[in-house]
């Protein structure tokens, strides 16, 4: 399902549990669409307010990277998850951009290629429970991150 907030049956509260939502991110305003979709899913599946903010902040950062560090953008895929003891959300950010030449440097607080504070990817890693990144220079980057909340 592609998220469009103007389409009645694409609103997060109406999508089926477990159904992935894909947000194509090519322009700056798509960052807000991705964040809104993530918030809607997190609320719908039962995340508490603070965790919902962590998820939204992480999606904003990942979507911003797609806009500001690639020529053609990429996609954010949001996947509701469920385990016997927890609910969760998986966020996959993918692009076919320039890739990250030095992963260790990119994951250090304070490092920035865009003139920012350099807390983006390290911040996402801190806010989320699981974080995986693969990147090949000249091919692209794929980031998979998950947030869990206990059902007990």
C-alpha cells in the first residue's frame, strides 16, 4: 500500500494489521508524509506516545537522508510487527544513491556530510531497538530498524 493522507482507505487507522505501507520519498514534503504514516501505524497498533515520537523522529531522519543525500530519493517501508509478547514496527529505508563510503565515520556522533549536527544515523540507532545498515558506494543504502513495545 502506498500512503496518501488524502485517500480515505490509505489512512494508517484503516490499513490492515501487518500490511506494509510504502512511502516514496523524492521531495522534501514527502518527509512529512512518511512521518505521518509512521505515527498513524504506531498509534493504531498500540505504541505509547513517547515510543511513537521516537518512531516518527527516526522516520523523519531516514526520509530526510533520502531527499538530501541522493539524487532520486528512495522509499520508506513501514511494517507493523507482532510477537507473542510485543508489538513492533519495522522501518526500511532504501535508495539507489551514492552509498556511504565510510560506515564507521557515518555512525559517529558529530560527523556530517551535509553541514548538520551529525547526529542523524547515530540518533536513529539510539532511538530504535534494532538497527542494521548496509551500503555500497555507487549502488545505494538499505537501513532496517525496529522498535518494540511489550504487551505485558
